C-alpha cells in the first residue's frame, strides 16, 4: 500500500513539465511587436511535450503541437495577431501586434501540456501595459557650480520623449515642492514629435536657505500608467559658506587656485554627507 501511494505521488509530480521562465515585457510600445517567450523543462521520466498554447486574455492566439503537421497554428484575434512563432522542446517564442490605445493592459498566458494519459497542464500569466516608457532619466539643467546663502536658483527638468507624457515632481531635501492649490499641475508638455511622443518639463526656483553645506534636489518623472513608470535624477547644490571659498569661486584668479577651491568644496561636501548619514542613525 505504502509503495503504491508513494508511486502515485511520484507520478503526479513528475508528469508535468515545468515553466521555468515566462518572458512578457511589463511595458510594450504600441508601434512595435512585443516579443514573448516561454521557457519550460521536463524531467527525464516525464511524458513528451504535447502542446504549448499562448493566450491573450482568455483567447488562444497561438498553438505549438510538435506531433502535428503543421506544428504551429495562429488564431486570429480582433486585438491583433501573432506575427511570428518559433518553438521547440524547451521554449516557445512569439511576436504579437499590440493595440494602439495607450495604457491598455493585456494578460498573456503560456500553457504547457504533456502527452497522455494524463495531459498534465502547467500555466503562467503575466501582464503587459501598452506605453512608450521613458528611455532615459530626466535631465536637470541650470545647476550652478556653487551657490550663495539666500540666492534663488532657477532649475529646469526635462524628460525624454514618452507616451503618455510624464508628470514631474521636484523634491528639495526630500520634501515635495510646495504646490499652490490653484496651480494643480505645473508640468509642461511638448507637442507630439513625429512618433506621437511628448517630452515633459518643469522649472523650479530653489531658495538657498539651508544651514548645511548643500541642498539635495531631485526631479521625479512618473508616467500615469499602471503600474506607474518612474525615472528620477538627483543633484546637489553646493553652498559656498565661508567667505574665502566664495571669493575663489567668484573670480577667475588662476586655474590652480580654483582647482584647490573645488577640492575644498568636494571635501566639505563629503564631510557634510557623512555628518548627515551619522545624524540619521
Ligand atoms: C518547477 O520549478 C520550480 C522552480 O525551479 C520548482 O520550485 C518546482 O518544484 C518545480 N515544479 C515541478 C513540478 O517540478
Ligand atoms: C487573420 O485575418 C486576416 C484578415 O483579417 C487574414 O488575412 C489572415 O490570413 C488571417 N490569419 C489566420 C491565421 O487566420
Ligand atoms: C494582471 O492584471 C489583472 C487585472 O487586469 C490583475 O488582477 C492581476 O493580478 C495581474 N496579474 C499579475 C501577474 O500582475
Ligand atoms: C525648460 O526646458 C524646456 C525644454 O527642455 C524649455 O522648453 C523651457 O523653456 C525651459 N524652461 C525654462 C524656465 O528655462
Ligand atoms: C498633469 O499634466 C499631465 C500632462 O499634461 C497630465 O497627463 C496629467 O493628467 C495632469 N495631472 C493632473 C492632476 O491634472
Ligand atoms: C536620490 O535621492 C533619494 C533620496 O532623496 C535616494 O533615495 C536615492 O537613492 C538617490 N538616488 C541615487 C541614484 O543616488
């Protein structure tokens, strides 16, 4: 009895292939085919691979059946079809046309079944959101070499082209830029480029009012899709505090001296960042 029971368990575990990795990009450009790949393995006592099926939502879009002729079939779907399929005993890759509507979310399922008598089935699902995500971190312009206490520094942050356009939020020393209630949205958006993509930008005037030697600014760009896509850039405003440091930076003097002053400021910055790291503990 015991032997039979153990044997039964063994059969249940060993008859299924295993999906080791399902490659579905989290975001997909509506103007390019998305490349999906399903990787699977079988143990040496497993029955042969019977079929691999791909589903978009609940609709089957592609089937690979190695024992049949032809081994692959694509199924038409109103949402867009499979343009290419290449499968073998270990993986099954397809390319699919995506809908053009930004922020559409699609689930893709890979289902692997083994030959009879049990036709054991394993499957995995992942979602893809249609969007052209930011390819680079935003760029902060207007960063001066160093600033004076009390100075107001105009900064600008610009994103790379994307769709939907990103919303930008500035943080100064970790706090979000104060927003006036009547100015709900300060992010400016460019006209669409030839591909329909838009860059976003947002300017900020930072008042240097910190008793420390630096201010940390951060520009965070978020695309309003689900899941949200975020890219950000940090920068540091170095505050020239002691009179002789600001004297060095104010005038050209000679290159050697200004290099020394840069060195001094760098060292100062290090000390201050160490200090703040310690004080957080
Ligand atoms: C499938 O693979 C995963 C991870 O490699 C492993 O944890 C799991 O036990 C495997 N399942 C089967 C049925 O072999
Ligand atoms: C899918 O539909 C298009 C037209 O809607 C047709 O040209 C194409 O042959 C069909 N493909 C398959 C595999 O049925
Ligand atoms: C995919 O999206 C659906 C909602 O559209 C959600 O219920 C599901 O949990 C998501 N699946 C994954 C794997 O994130
Ligand atoms: C910020 O940069 C954008 C382009 O990147 C530009 O169009 C805009 O005029 C700049 N704004 C300011 C206040 O400099
Ligand atoms: C802010 O502007 C962006 C781009 O113009 C837009 O997509 C977003 O919905 C706006 N947010 C709010 C809260 O109005
Ligand atoms: C940028 O600053 C934030 C805190 O303001 C920090 O959490 C993050 O790790 C920093 N990123 C980089 C790349 O330094």
